[in-house]
């Protein structure tokens, strides 16, 4: 399975903030995420704008660590010299799919994000006591491993009775038809060996033969002189109505 790649965009507000981002990136890598961070991916002489552009394109997700200074510079499209070039400007961010951007709130007292991302859901890292909850959600998002999976849609409980005939308890014909249909679906020939059905019948052979005769009388199956059984068109419709085949 491919390792998720996450580009971390942030502003160098202070040494404490840089250390917080470094610790976050380290934990991401320790949890199976290929975190891209300037503090270990850049060295003197490297082209900062090129690193930023390549990182945004190559990453599966972009993590925007939002502080007041970061949001201000991103909204203004601020460039400049030195570490300010590491700020992802609004113009550059608009060239990528904003769905891949995850804002991480770091500022206390506000949840500001760059203007063009205000409609996006964010993760709140502003409170130390909530860090683990937010980090768990972040990891699950990056790995596409949600805590809760969306359940499949069940059958309509109000399907008319005429469309779904009730299965009677102890319905021997239904038992026989389940065996016949299962055998029919598992092979390429049209005929079904009688002996193979008897071996799998959950009842005595006498009872099984009686239900075979009943199924024949209802036109669901036919039986040739060699006792081989064939499923009729009516029997195939019966299988669909009683939901004993994969649809």
C-alpha cells in the first residue's frame, strides 16, 4: 500500500513554533506518513520557491499550520526574503486542489484560515489538552482510515409482498431450490446431478424426493430419465423472487 505524503506549510513565527511543527512532522513519520518539512528537506543553497512548488504537487495532502501571522501573509500573498518565502501564497495555493489542503489551527482564541479556505473543515490544535484527539483524526484522515465506516444500505423494509414472497419456516421446496440454484451457479453445465444434491440435502432422501416432486409439479425444475435435474425459466424467476441468488 502506498505511503501517504504530506507537505507541511507553516510560518517561522518563533523558535517554539518551529519546534512544535518539527515535533508534529516527526510524529507523522513515526505513524506511517511521509511528511515533507523544510527543516530537514532543505539545505543551504536550495531553491525555496521550487521546493515549495514541488512539495505541493507531489503531496497527497497539504497541512497548513495556521497562525495569525501565517493567515495574514497567505491572504496578502506576501513574499519576501529568507524564511518568508516558505509561506504558501494565496496565488500558489489556488493552483492546487483545495480538497487536498487540511488547515491545522494553532492560534488561540480564533479559528482563522486563509480566505479561500474558510469553507473547509479544519482540525483544532490550539489546545494542548485536545492535541491527541486532533492528531488521531489527522492520522486517520491521511491514511483514509475513518473511525466509523459508513454502513451499507439495507433492503427496503416496505417492499411489497407480491415482489418478495415470504419464506415459510420448514419450506422444503425452498430448501431444494437453494441446493439446485447453488449447484447451477457453481458449474457451467445446465444439468445438475441428482446424486450430488442428495449428498448435500439437510434431510432424509425420502423427504428430499418428495420435495423434488413438488418442485417439479410447480414447474420449477424438470428431471430427465437419468434423474439429472434442470432449472426451468420459472425456477430461475423463483430464485430471484426469493433472493437465493446473487443479484
